[in-house]
């Protein structure tokens, strides 16, 4: 599954286009390397997303077989590893 589709299916991003824009801006990294939105993901990968005031790191637990996932299943696709606030200098 593509990175942008996973971010949408897991409800980390509200829409696929939002996930694509984050990737295109270089704000998403996969296993420590900036990733394109079409990059394939697998279980065990670490995704870091930089947003306005924080960096969220999550670990992929499972990849859904379908593009649509139920709301109650979305949270079981990943595990939040770390979430850190950025200082004012890095924003």
C-alpha cells in the first residue's frame, strides 16, 4: 500500500490529498528518510510526520488489504511511538 493511502486509511490524515501535500513538502519521513507519497509501506516501518508544533512518530503494525477501513479498525493499524513538541526556534 502507498504511504499516502495508509495515512488516509489509518485516519492520521483526513484526506489523501493532505497526505500527498505533507509528503511533497518533505514533512513525512519513512524509516528516517524523507518519503514520497507513492512509497510502499510494510509492517514494522516507522513514519514521522512534522506538523506545525510537533513531530509524531508512529510504527506500522499492519497494512490494510483495502483502501477503506472502519473507524474502529483504523487505530489498530499503527502504534504511536513518540510525539514531541517543537521549540519556538524550530517552528
